[in-house]
């Protein structure tokens, strides 16, 4: 059966391959600090079901402790090396909730039932801001089963991206953010299309846009909230015309390989 991808909003996706479900960067709240969810219903209970969770980096909209606490005991947390040291509350949560932690660095591989998860580099600040001096790397992941799916996490464009990631069938790429301006270490729609051209998968799904936005800033550069998905699809059609782009709504799913 082809891989199935569900986008729940922001960077939260379910990748199902070979009958195994993997969840990325779960964020299951309406509000996070100064951010509120402006589009899409909260992910349903079924979104929490996974054999493993892939955490790309330690920023609180990607490593969100309250969302991890909703997972079933036994769900494995695959996190960047040093995460338990940098975020002591993660270690306490995992111990109390029965969530085994596996820390990885770029190049490490972890078997999750029928799948192999390989950590790959990302060009992004991996610290748990604004707390402490400890650093953990930001990572992406390649999930290999019947197909190979790349979850980029948060990343900027970097020269060795295609070589580090390797051949993939599906790419889940961030194309925006949660505010009117993207800082260093992010992909906007144009840079994501450049990354897509270098990676050359069969299919792509834009993520990390159009979900959360700062409270009181609805009228400031609203196109940065609404437009990145469509803009990515347009630019990808020009730079990577052989790649099929699936622009999903919140909670929608697709079998990218079945659509070829």
C-alpha cells in the first residue's frame, strides 16, 4: 500500500507506511503563548495514535510537552541528541507517561517496527529558546518503508541538502511560519521550491503555514498566513515540473504514490 500522509496543521503530520504510523512534531492546542490557531480544527484523538513521534527540534511549537503528554504509553519519542538534558521536563514527562526516548544525531538510524527512520541535518537553531545554554541539533527525518518520506522539520536551504537527504519519494517541506516575517533558518515558498528541485521526489506536501498566527496581528501581512501553500505550488510547477504537489487542508490525507 502506498504511503499515506495526513496534515493536521503546522508541522504536525501522520506518515503511515507498511502499516506503521509515525507522527511529526505534535501540536494539539488552540493557543501557544502569543500564538493562536486561526485555521483548522484541533487534530482529533486519532491523530495521537502512532508507534513513534519524530521531534525535529526543541522550539516549543515543535517539542510541545502538553501535546506529548496526550500520547499513549509506549509511544517512542525520537528526539535530537541532548534533548533530555536541554529540556528536563521532557525527561520527567517521558518517565511518568511511559514514553521511551531515543536521542539521535544526523546520520543515525532507528528501526520502528517495519520502518527505518534516519535523522538528517537541518539548517535551523535547535536550542530550547529562551532557556539555557544547551544546544541540540535541529534535524529532519527520512522514513523508509515501502517508500521514502522526508520530513524536513524547520530548515533553511543549504548546499548539501540533497546529498544529506538522499533519494526520496515524498517530501514534506515547510513553506512559511507563524508570523509575518521569517527569520534565518526557514524556507519560504520560493526557497522550498528550490529545495524541491534539488531533492527531486515524486511528490511533495507543503506544511508549516496557515495554522498559527500571533494574537492581534491578523491584519499584518496576511498573505504570509494564507498564500504560502499556493505560492509554493506555483513556483514548484516552474522549478520542479515533474513533482506532483499536494496542497492539503487541515486534516486531509493523501497517498502521493497512488496519484502518480
